[in-house]
C-alpha cells in the first residue's frame, strides 16, 4: 500500500487535492494510526511552552531528559483515568519539540499528536519573520513540507494544523491573521489535516469560518479553540449547527460549573456530537526551576464529569465527548465546503 506521505507528495506534484480510499487515519508522532485506536482523547494540552519569543526560542533552552522526568508523572496520572491519546498544541516558535514528544510517547505509552502552523496571537510575538513576508499560498507550502517530509528533519509528521488569532473585537482580524487562516484552509484542502485556531470570542470565530468557506473548506474542518471565552451560548449553538467543532478546552483553569452548563446547553440543542473538551493544562516552563508550576490533566474526570452526571449525562455522552468526537474531528480527511 502506498503511504499517506507519498499520496500527499504526489498530490503536490500534480497540484490537486489528496483523496484517500484508506480507512480512517490519524497521524501520531510515531506515524499513522487508525482513528479507532485513539480511545479516550484529550484534544488540547501542552507539555512544554517557551514564551521567550519567536526570535529567541530554541531546543537548547531545555534538557529533554529533565522535561520528560517532570512531565511523565502527569501523563501517567492521565493514563490511569483512561486517557489513551493527547494532542500537544504547542506550536512552532513556542516550544514545539517533536523529539521530546517522541520520548514522552515512548515513556508513557500514550499516543501523542503534534501540529504544523504558526501562532499569531499576542500581537505576533511568536510569529517568525517569514510569516510576515509570504503569501497565504507560500505559508501553506511551508506547512505542507512539514506534513510530507516531517518537522525539522526529524521525520515526525504533524497530525493537525495549529494557528491563532487575536480577537480584535471592534476591528476584526488583522490582515496577517486573515492570511494565517487562509493558509490553514489551503493546507487543509491539500492534506486533510484539521485546523485548530486559538480564537476566543465568537466574532473572530465566525470571521475565520467565513474565510475558510471562501477558500473552499467546510466549517467541519475547523476547531473553534477556547470557545469558552464566548459567554453568549447561542453563538456556540450557531457555530455547531454550521458543522464547526466547538472546543471548550480550558478545564485545567476555568469555572467548572460554567463548563458543565455550556456542555449541557449544546446537548440540549442536539449538538453534543460537535463538542470537544480538554484542559489546556501543563506545562514545563524553560528557564524556571524544575520547569515551574505544572497543572495536570485530570480535572475533566474529577470535576467536570461528576457535575455532568448530576444533571443526567450518561456514559454514552462521555464516550461521545472524549472518544467518538476526537476520532471524527482529527481523522485525516478533506472536508470541502
């Protein structure tokens, strides 16, 4: 069987989208895996994040063995709660380290996915100069090279696209953030990788969805990351009805009752099948003693699920949120408008 990597490479040569007849596949840091093997999945976590800035970050700023030692107990704790797969959402120029992720996967026995893309939030502090100087098409080509050839000569291929935008509530997305969204949509149409965008409020999310649709991708290719920042829950419903993935993913930090109410609201609207949940927790901070404060990946099991049980959620609902939805969301498949 010809590998997915070679299918994508051939697609690039021919200038046409990739089309697969293979079974549902996701891409881990160890290679292809059937989506059915993902099991219970946390779709937005971090193991290491380096906030020093795009011009200064480098793997030489941390010792991988020290990071593994610090992070591994938290991964094993998640595993005890049934977790089988974790998506590491740390992007390029913010501490993404494929070799570290491989070590963590090997040490923990968990499946780990990493990403391609650029992070535009925080007024572009984590964007490399090339992001400013290139077109959406050129940015997409950069990300496609990682998808086809692996990241930084490691051979590790990304399993999803991670971008971010600033929610400039009054003025809409900046021109460079619109470019990031367009590039992500172009990349999705070539690769079938799902787009996760650090967003926040609904106004920015719907602007992104509009851009993605104009490029030709469906809302189902898009994960509205940090949708919990939008307090008008009718907007969650509106986005989910369009097919967007509504990601309520700050459970390592936020108000547990609010999360339970937001999830319940989407279930009442018949839209639980468009919801993703996670902690946005972790992480090792380079430059801080022992990596600084670390938040684990268990609040969903100790705080959120008990609250949902009290309001009538059953095991099938939890399987929908944590098993079936992640597998559907991150299966590599082109979703066209």
